[in-house]
């Protein structure tokens, strides 16, 4: 029996849109391969099932379910909407549009954590006090009232507890922020080798796509060496041809040798530069990964914070007007004060229903009336103390 209801999606054996599963389109060779459209529809059904699972258990969808086909058909158009969830992957894929499934697994982790910290009364009260301190640390003005049974909490308290849960994950990244001096020193050491090209800035080398670009360059240079070696063999053959002997053949051999020497030198220079960059990356890996993780997690934290006024409005409470979100990392890891850009673009809207004004998503993937109706009744009751 599951820890809480609705633990699994409506279909227990839905195929993953990104990984193979037992639901193979070939199934013992008795069925024809699924078409691209059929595989897409299966993935869409799976994602819808996880949306239902998420909302039935008190979570809030990242964007309105009504826009799932728009997002999934043209994921590159909605890259900003998908940015946080694609960042889970070591190499983000522009055509990866899965969100609700990943949201569900994250929400599931939070719900299980709630049960663990409530096993003992003493543990629960320590947990409650720790979360209040965390809210104060991040200048969150709202109040938090936790119940020993999570099912007895209001929807607002449940959501603020989730905010604290993600604050905790965020602070794990901040533990590595003091490594910045070593990060600067490693870069100075790399620059002092004088192997970098003028366009190879620190930001360019730190970028996620640098390793792929570097490997492509290595392949191209290696191929250039092999081609030059082939040209040497051809020139040698021409030297043995009686009809080709003379200055022309000698010139071809000389030019081929120059081409090979140049290709080998360029490849060797690349290898030297690559080793120096790899040493820099090894020395700064912990810092860079923590900085990247913090910046990415801020997207999630801002989205969670943006949901609070929507929940307050739904419960008939005064809505929060202050931002209430002070973050120590992300935009300020290098000592420069930055202003966070809007969380997500104004590109997704819920459709009109019953003549009501369209629900837009300014500055973040805000919820819709349909999303609010997905929350369980116990989560949405308001006792006045929140």
C-alpha cells in the first residue's frame, strides 16, 4: 500500500518519452513499429497522466495543461518555459518537453520527506523551527503553520513548506560559494599559459556546450592530419611515375609535406590547449557545478514563490505584494549585483472559459483556475491561522 493516495499514474505501464521501456512497439515481432506520431501521442498521454497524479496530490503544474500540445509540438519555441527541467540533463536536448513527470518525482520526494520528519514529535518540532528560521533567512514575510499530519495542513502551509524544502536544496549549492577565490586563481593560471585564443573567454569555456565544440574541433583537426598524410602518399607515388618525374612532382611532394607539418602542429597546439583547459576545469568543477545548480534552482524558487499569491487568492486571503525572495547565489556569485530577469516569458495562456478573462503567465508559469481545481480538498481548507 502506498504512503499516500494516487501514488501512481492512471496507466501503470506508460512508456517514457525519453527512454525505452517494456512497452516496445515491436513486442515479440507481432506488431508493426509505431509511427513518429503514435510515439508522440503515447508520450503525450503519459505526460497528461503525470499531470493528473501531480495535481491530485497537491502539486501545482509548471504551466497550464491546456498548452501541453503547443509546448510539446514546438519545444524550441518555449525554451524558456522548459529551461529549468531540461537543465536536469547532462546535455539538455532542445526537443525534450517532459515537465510534469519530472515535477511529480520532485513533489513525491518532498511528500516523503514530510513523513520522515514527522516520525517523532521531537523531530517534527525541530523541523518546524528550522523551517521558520530558513524563511526568515530568505526574508520571506509569510507565516508558516505546520501540522503533524500533512493532510491536515492548509494548501498555503503545504506550499510554503515545499518552498522551505527547496530552499534547503538551494543552500547546498551555496556551501561552495567560498571557492570563488580558487576559481579566479585557476583562471589566472590558465591565462598565463598563453594557449587560449582571443575568443576563448572564461564564460565561453565554462559554458555547457564547450566540451561538444572542443570534441568537434579535435575530430576536424585529426581528419586534417589524416588527409595530409594521404596526400604525402599520393605525392610519393607520383615521384615514382616516369610521366610525373621532375620539378612538378617534387613541388607536389614539398607542398604535401608542408601541409602535413602544418596540420600536425595545429593538432599538437590544440592538444596542449585542451590539456590546459581540462586542468582548469578539474580545478574548478565543484565551484562551477554549484554555481550552475544555484542559478538553475533560483528558477524553481521564483516559480514556487509566484504561486503563493495565486493560492492566497484562491483561499480568499489577502494576496502577498512583496517579492519575499532573497537569494544569496545565482546572479551574485562573482561579486556583481545583478537583477534577475523575469522567470518565464509571456507566451503561455490558458484558454477562455465561461467568458472569464484569460489567465496569462507574466513573469512565470503561473497557474490557472483549472490547476487550482486539481488540488485535494484537505489541502485547500483555511483555518485562519495561516
